C-alpha cells in the first residue's frame, strides 16, 4: 500500500484518515475498544502506543539490514516488548492511578497488531526517518479514533469529560440522564462499527465521484479488505 | 468444587475475554468468516490457553515474584518487571514446540489447525489471560481452571460470531456497512447478550 516513491508528507498524513489503522486496516482494535471508557485512559493509552510505535519503528528500521528474515519476528517482538516494559514502568512511577485503570492493557501493547504490522510492512523496508513519520502518522490515526470513542463514551455515559462535569446530570438537578450502556463493553463495538460505516461510505462516495469525472467504470471495491 | 465451577463460568461467560475485555479482537474478526475456520482456531486457542496460563503461573511464582531468589541469597531481587517479556517468550516458545510435536506425532491434527498456531502467538487473548492471572494472583490450580475457562469462552464466542456471519453473507446491507462495519455491530449485539450472564449465581 505504501510505495517508496510516496512523498514524506503523504507518509505522515495517509495513515491518519485514508489508511487509518483502526477503521480501514482493522488493526489494533483490541485496545481501542477496551480502554475507551473514559477520555483519560484513552489519552494515556494512545500516547503510550504512539511512543512505542515510534520507538520500535526507528529501532527496527535501523536493524533492518542486519536481521536475517528467519528470526525477524522474534527480534521485532523483543524490541517492542522492551519498549513496552519501559512505558509500563514510567506509567507506574508517575501515573499510578491511571496505570491501575489500564490494568493489563499496557502490557498488551506488545500484541497490538498496529505495531507489529507497521514493523513488518514498513520499517523493514524503509530508512529510519520515513519509518518515524509513518509511525507518527499511524499513531495519530490511532489516537484520534481512541479519543473520539473515549470522548463520546465518557460524555454520554457519565456526562463528563476528563472527569469534569459537562452535562448536568438528573441526579444533581440537571436534565441529562446518563446512558449506562455507554460504560459497558457493547457500546464500544457499536461506536466503532458506526464509525467504520461512516468512513467507508465517505471513501466509497469519493471513489465514485472520482471515477465519474474520469468517466471510468465504477471500481469494484465494495467489499472490504477484511483481515 | 463449586468454587472451581464458579471460576470456570466466570472466565468463560461473564468475563469472556473476547466480548467483555476485547482481547484477541484482530483474530476474532479475521478468522470468523466460516464456522469451520473459527472452530479450528478456537480449539487452538483453547489448547494453548489451558497450558500456557498455568505454565506462566509457575514461571511467575518461582522465578519472577519478589523474593523468589531468596534461596540464592538475593531476598531483595524483584524481577516482576520482566513479566511481560517472560510471558511473551514462554508463549512463543510453547507454540513453536507444540507445532513441532503435532507435526511429528499427529500430522492430521497439525494439518487441521497448524496454520492457526503461529497466529496464536500474537493473539492478545493468550497474553491477556496470563497477565490477568498474574494481576489477580491465582494459584496454580486456579490458573489452570481460569486458562481452560477463558480459552473455552473465547472459542465459543468466535464460533457464534462465525455462524452469524455465514448467515449474513447474503444480506442486503448498505454498501459502506458491508464487511467490517456490520461485523462490529453484530459483535456488539453478541456482547450485549453475554452481558446477560452477569449476575448468574450458581447453586
């Protein structure tokens, strides 16, 4: 999907919407769903993932010419696991409360497919600078989905953002009745499902209008690149 | 006995790794296109989960927890920060060994779910199970029950989803919703159904 001839700006910007890791490549959804109950956890999680992603991309890109293909997976996992341990220790040292809330999900960054996916498909074939840009782009793409879903869930589920009350709750004499379902797991599936629906429809519409102006037949891309 | 059953049911249904904790979602969505594939993958996850969680419990208990090295004269050594990398290593090594053993002694079985085994290594449900086990400080017996229960619950969930997706194949859904979008909504509904298990009290 990414060719070496792509200008650096595209390397950075493409993953944010057009090649978004979560909605279009459907990678790394585990943590995207699990930590979006409140905005604060989503924020910390996306910052951690972005940091690990950039670190591992640069490291693996630097190592790419010295690693034999047969052992590359174990090397990649080791690099990622080491970085995750660092992040985990930093969180435990400075943000003890949040690291409790995130529980096992910081550790699970290791198995986050976005990171291994970028290492496999991009960093193994590109120099460190481009890999860092690609990692930053993917990190930002991951971040805005997490923040969006986290924001909606916290706002509708408890009428607050980052713990600050925004909508006056009924129990405090306001008008807003919090939607308890938003705090439960299924709502994350629904929100991401609807989000994917919107983004896919938008990209289909774009493809259609482009093919109409070019007077070419409709691209047969109605199916999704499911993995 | 009833405690064991409780833990099994809790791990399999109320705290279903896939539907309540969203673990192993990538594979969950990718491999659930047909029931046959889902079943093979489910069995692979169940097997590895049942063995790797107790295995990691032993490693955590005897090698990593604070004071584990007291007999060597190192009572202050706390290696628990190595938990992540140790668990990943154990799982990867174990999957590799299992693959070789199956290949050697049970070629039919290996052909049936051999392709899924390497994928299991990067499945967050497996690592997640071990991490939950460490966080909740299960004993060896408990971790065995927890591993079996959570693996079983994951397998059931993926088979359910695959069955639904097979039937949805010919549905007339909006263009942008086809594929992943629809799958997410369906998983949401299945997860909603599993919420119903919360609060079940076994006699």
